[in-house]
C-alpha cells in the first residue's frame, strides 16, 4: 500500500505510522465538559465510505490527514495537519 | 583538559567494500549543521544563506544545503554566514551521522533491494528521507550511479552490513546471468 505524503509524494506504507481517526486533531478546550472529552478520547464513527485518518510520516516528520474510502479502499488524498490548521 | 580524538564511524567495518559493479566507501568527515527556520523567518534565512531547500532539493551555495525533513535542512561544510541564529535554530550534527557512498553501475540495483522507492526518477542532485531496510536514511543522489547514504552514527554497522549483503547478492546474480 502506498500513501501520499504532502511533503514527499507517494511512499510505501512501512514509512508511516497510523494514529487513528482524524478526530484526534479536534482536541476540546481544557474547560470543555466531560462529555466532550469522553467523545474525543473514546467515541468514533464507523463510516462505510469516505473517512479521514491521522498518520505520521516519520522520515520527514509530517503529520497528515489521509482521505480514504472504507468501502473501495481507495486512498484519495492527504493534507498536512500543519497546513489544515 | 580532556583531549578527545576523532574516530571514523565505520572503523573496523572493512570499508571500502567492492562486490561486482558496486563499491561502498565512507564519506570523509564533514561539518554538518542542522538549520530549522524560526517561525516566519524562512525568507530572511533564505536571503542570508543564498536559498533554503524545498522538499527533496539540494542547493549548492558556498555550502551544500540539503533538505532533510519538514522545515529542516542540513548544511554540509564550514563557513555558515554570521548572525544566522537570528533566523533559525542551529545545531551541530557532525558526529551524530554516518555517511557512506555507494557507487557503480549496479548501485541502483543494490538500493532497489533495500529502499522502497524508484530512485531513477529523482533529479541530480536531490535528497530523500526514507528507510534502508529498517534504518532511517537520508539519501543524496549525486549522479545516476552514485548515492550518499546517511544514517545515525550508532547504525553505521547495520548500514554497511545491509549494503554488503545486497551488493553480494546483486554481484552473484550478475555472475549467473
């Protein structure tokens, strides 16, 4: 499997680490209610179709959001977390 | 005062290695300075340095500037401009890395066994961060038949071992053909 690094282009999967759903990028404020933290830490959608995952490309140090489809297994693109804000 | 003596990261590893049409030798020790632009300072840094490499780029100014990662480059050589610390975080990496050059007509065939990338498509010169087997790798393509391979100094033995093995295999295949 190949993934597109926004810095380096398409690279072999062994260079990447999968962190999980891209929900990890949406950290609640420190004073957010417990429900928001529970949701952030534990609750995930299980979509059939487009999904966004958080990956790390260790060789160049880029955190990236990868867009893929859980039905077709197609990888459709990626954006650097730094640039997505 | 303690006098430290310099030592070759590949000491005792029997370099240069020559098998078939590939030769592996250590790169002579060189000053390596990691340069990471401070926020918003990339343009000022580039004008002070004569450029700052984009991903995959190698720039030859008075120094050789090599892209090594997101927002980071290595300067190979002495003579960084004065006052650079206003624009970038600088750190001396000279003794943290081990460099070996693989060259010869079969250099690409050897690397094809260890690096999961098509190196033919890269420009000359250019740089790549990837893996060699399991080792972190900074690869600098010097020509179609010469590649500088840098890894962490503690992994110099694994680097030469992996390459020695792949060079022997490629040479054995050639002998059969």
